[in-house]
């Protein structure tokens, strides 16, 4: 019997990129524009490779829009910005069919949701009806218009922003939509040294004007697939469940605990963080490091707890101390 020995092609191996290097290239490239916020950038990338969405809640002028644009340019992806206003309609987001008199047929004009990176700017400034237009897109990665299901491009990543200080003319996001976001993040003010560096970089032109893409859309899709192969031990899975379940067993402080979707989000982001650290397995520290970002917007505290000065961060820290870490 004749046996054939398969010899690997060295040239083919050379062109296959190390998937673990792709997120790091992306973070380094974004850091050329966004100064001193590497931790926030890393969490945004965790959201991207987890195939989820991120809510940025912070005051204006901290670079939330610039972060979204820089991410889109770094992956050579299609970027669209939706400025949410009280008069925005659902069709302004998803698109609309227009009758063409020449052809005698309806032609579909895609809305801004048909992009790789979608910035939902000040999402809480529009009506709940329009906010809900994003629900199907964020959860199912598709939209149904005039009874026709239309798939969104891959990857599809929503970065929504809202101002936590100004409440005039705003509509609070319903729990059903807030729960669609994997994480809620805050950018925060830069230090004096970082702010001086920002000014220096923008003396002649914005650094984003000369920024080049470092990875491709195909690279991001491959990384998203690789994240799904990251191993998570059953003990760590149980640890995730116990943390989320503990948020439902604190009736004195928490009015509404996290749902099973939070457990899924914490597991997905933990696998992505492990991949970001170039590991093929999840450790309990991954879960602990992401617990606050994943749970804070899913917890509704009792009014009396808020009056006492209790915050979501205090509650999550209490849960992490209460739940035993698997060994």
C-alpha cells in the first residue's frame, strides 16, 4: 500500500497571521489617536471580538466619537454615525423603500445601520419607538423592512453614547435595550500630561487624517471565530452563574438583578479577554475584571440604597467578595 506524506507549504504558513496579534495591532493603532485610554480601548476591542455592542456613558468632549471613527478606520470598515434627535424616525436608521417611476418598482435605500461600525450618538435623545429600531439589529444582526429580512454586514458593531449629566430632552433607555449592550464603559478625563499630548498631536492636523488600517474585516471575523474556541472550564462557568445569580438575591439593595443574558455576556467577554491576553483558556481573574463593566448597567438599585450613597460598583464589589473564587 502506498502512503502519501503531507508536507506543509512553508510559503503558506508565512502568510497566515497570528490571530492573537490582530487585537494588539488594533489597540496600538487606535492609541495613536486616543491618548492615555488604553484600558478603555482594550474593553472596546473585547466588545468587538465578542461580537457584541458597547455603551459609552460620559460627558461630551472625551473622544467617544473619535474612538469610533478610529476603530472603523483601523479595520478598513464602513463607518456610519447616527445623531439621535427627538424627531428621528425608525426608517432614518434602518432605511426605506422608495418607488422608482422609471422602473415601476420599489427600490430599497439602506439606512446608516448597514455598516460595520455604527456610532449611535446620544442614543437617549430620541423616542423609545426609534430606540427600539436598533433592537432587532443589535440582537439578530438583521432588520426586517416591509416584511423582508435584510442581513447586516459582518462584523456589525454598535457603539452608543449618552450623556449622564444632561437630562433635558432625553428619554431613558428601556431595560430591554440596555440589556443588549455587552458592556457599559466610561472614558474619563485625561491627565494633564495626556491632555498636553493631545494638544501637541493636533497642532497641525488631527492624527486620524493620516491613520492607516492595520487589519482587515476578514481578520476581525476570523478573530471572532477564534474567540468562540477559547476554553472555559465548568468551574469558571459555575463562577459566572453564581456572580450573576447573587445580584438577584440582594432584595434589600437591588430592585432588579441581572438576567441570564448577563451570564452569557460575562462568559463571552471573559473568553475575549483571555484571547486578548494570548491565552486559549479563561481564568477567574478574567471574569472578575469584566464583572463591573458587564453588570453595572443591568442592575437597578432600590431608591433607599441610592439615597444611602450605594453605587453599582459597590454592589458588584460586594458580590465578588461574597462569591468564592474557584481554585
